[in-house]
């Protein structure tokens, strides 16, 4: 008789201790991921964490799952290949604003429009912490952090606005020092059927001396506490435009910073569902990673068919 193993957050901790500055917001994100995996009781052998380069991208080193530390800005396409080769895996991308919003920003756009069933967790501190605190793409114009000689002359990227425009069907924002709330958002993102994007404010205690814990906690608020009627879920296709507009109104707030789920729509077909209906009805039951490539030493792959499909 097969028994189900109930895992705790500690079961997902790797033996290697985190290598971040004391007090870094990333510790909270890491704990929220441990908690979320435990709440969902995920099998570590069936979870893949993929990151790029940066302080935040070290996170997979500290989690007991299959992990990939990829090159700068390329975590999403790497993760996309893993997910599409074997859609039964739970694939998550983790990274910082420099990695996912700058060099990797174009990949974020295409993941959104494809609506692949995977989650992206952005650990946002508005600086390049690993390379000594240069202005990151989410640092607002006019702010001078201590590693740059003058105030930032560039406008910032709004990650949630980008995700909404790209077509992500789950969009949320958390705060790393509120671990319980961040856990809830990550759980919902993983459960979501479609492309999920979670921005988590994660203050850099070493290089961002402006957007500190105190700075954030004067500005953040939870949408559902401010508005108990808030419902970001699209229950009917006719609601889509209304829910997008309501999400947009919250996303563009500047004086206050809303936290919570902004938009959730599971009525949009995933890329996997579209591929299955158009190309291969057996795609999700027998995906490429699980197909035999040879039997008795002889190839069973029809290379001519593969080539023809690629040329369609």
C-alpha cells in the first residue's frame, strides 16, 4: 500500500546555508518558498527551480529540488524548455529585477503571451546587488542610492504592468518581510493554470539605502483589506476587460503600493492545451521527455517528420 509523505518546510532546505547579507529581504522569499512547497506537499523530484544571475538567483542553491543556475537573463527560456519537454513537472523561475526585467525582459513578454503553465517569482530590490549596487530597472527616476554618483536619470519599469500587457493570467505582488502573505501568493501562483507572475518587494540592506524596510512599510497595503469586495478572478469571459481595467488602476498606483492578487484568469487556454489540440493529442500524456528514442538499439524517431513539423 502506497503512503503519501507529508513534508514540512524544513524538508525543502538544502544543507548549504544562504549566502546573502544579514537582513536581506531574500531570506523572506526563500522561507516563503519553503512554506509554499510544504503547503502543497510538492515532490522535490518533480519540482525544477531555474534562475539566472544575481543575488536572488542564488536561491535554487538553498532548496532541495532539481535546480538550474542558468546564464544572465536566460532563466525563462531555459525553464520553458524544461516545462514543454515534460509538462508534468512543476517549474518555477526565480530572479531579480536586473535579471528578469533588463537583460531577460524580452523573454518575460513571450512567456506571458504563450501562457505556459509555470510561475515566475521576481525578487525586486531595484539595484544590481551582486555587482555592487548600480541602479536597477525598477529604481524610480530621481532616486540616488549610495552606489551611484547622482540621482537615477532613467524611468523605472513597472513589472506588473509589463506582465499584464504581456498576457500573464495570474499577477500578484508581495513583500518579503511578510512571509505568511508571500507564502499565500506563491501557493496561489503555483496552483494557477497558466502563466503566473509574482513580484515580491525584497529590500537590499546593503546598497539600496532609500527603498528600505521602513520606506516600504509606510507605503504598502493589502488590497483585500482596503477593499473587502475586491475580486480579481475572471469568472466569465465577459468580465475580462473589466477585471483588467480594475487591475490596471491598482498596478499604476505610485504614492501607495498595493499588495495582493491583481488578476487571475483560468479561462484562457494554456500553451500546452493549445499545442495538444493543434499538433499532438497525446502531448501531455506522452511528452517529448518521456518518449522512447530507441528500442532494441534502433531509433524510433522519425527525423523526417520532425523536420517537416519544424518547417510548418
